C-alpha cells in the first residue's frame, strides 16, 4: 500500500485549496496526512522539512527524485558524456528508477 504524503497546509491558502481540490477530485485525499501549520510564524517542524516555510508543502523523498531528474538531464543534454561507464551501480539504479511513473512521464524532450 502507498504511504501517505505529509502535507503542511494553512486552511486559508488558495494554493492549498488547489492541491486539495485536485487530490479530492482524483480520489487521493485519503493518502494525504494533513499537518495544519501557520507558515507566517515558521514553526520548527515546518522549517525542518521545508526551509522556505511555504505551504502547501508536500514531503516526499525529494532527494531521490532530484538525483533521478539530474541524471535524466545529463542523459538529455550531455548524451555524449559517458557518466554511466564509470558509475555502473548508479547507472543500474537510474535505469530501474526511471520506470517510476513520476520520472517516466516527465522525461525531458526537445520542444516541438
């Protein structure tokens, strides 16, 4: 079963409303752990997860996603640079992780 995503929110934020409206429309709202917060006072728990103290703030493993996006960018812009040759374990991880829907559906492409 999928883990819940922690969502820092302020009930008066129009941005939070958009996120929640989309989640409800898509039937995903039961997978969101809501954490009410006041970003104007920058509470410690919000700052620990989101140093900019912005809402909505969804906490996912952003490091893993960032690495995958960066490696995808290397493949896209610098395809002639053989980063994979010297890093076979990283290349194997990236190849496997690239099948994740969020990565697979956002592969960079040249504009039409």
